[in-house]
């Protein structure tokens, strides 16, 4: 039986790719990723450095950003929407290249949040940009 390929937020696997240069290793997420995980960090794929200023989605959520009605800004007020869109597209490209039909993402992230994102220090309902794109494209996602 072939191993299922799963796209995984790199930080959940212990890669120091978070905005603050840390990881968010999660044993349960690593188990959920199975035997053939493909780590990705959409923010890095979009060209943002690590560490980087903390970012948040303004006006809606990831779906709003994909539809052009929302934006992503860093804590200094710099618009980084294009980098988030590019990173989401590259993560989707990797999923397609590897045949992944499932993803395990970091909850709360402006890229990978599945059912909640952070806004002004609070957790609010919504998806990150990459999670919204994966949902739209029919890839099953689970948040950790």
C-alpha cells in the first residue's frame, strides 16, 4: 500500500519557520501527517524572511484575501498580501506535484489557520490564505 502524501505546516514538524524564528512542534500533528509528510511554510515560499514581523489578515479572512477584498499587513503596517498569495499558490503547486489530497496546518496562522486566525491579539473565526485556497481546491485540511 502506498504511503499517503500530506502537506504539513513546517513549523508543526519542528522547522524553525514561524514569524518569530521558532517552531511549533506538535506530536499529534506529526502523527496525523503520517509517514510521508511534505513540510511547507507558505510565508517563506512567498518570499518573506524568518524571522519576520508578525502578520494579520485585515478585513475578513483568507477567502477575502483570495477574492481581492481583504489584505494582509505586518505589525509595522506594511502590506504583504502579494507574498501571502504567492506562498499559498506555491504551497498548492507542491500539493499538486506530490499528489497530496490532505494537509495538516497550524491553527491561528494568517496563512494556515483552518477555522481561526489571530486579529489584534484575539482568536477570531476564519481561515488563513493558504488554508482557504486548499479548501477551495478540494484538499482536506486539519488544524493543530
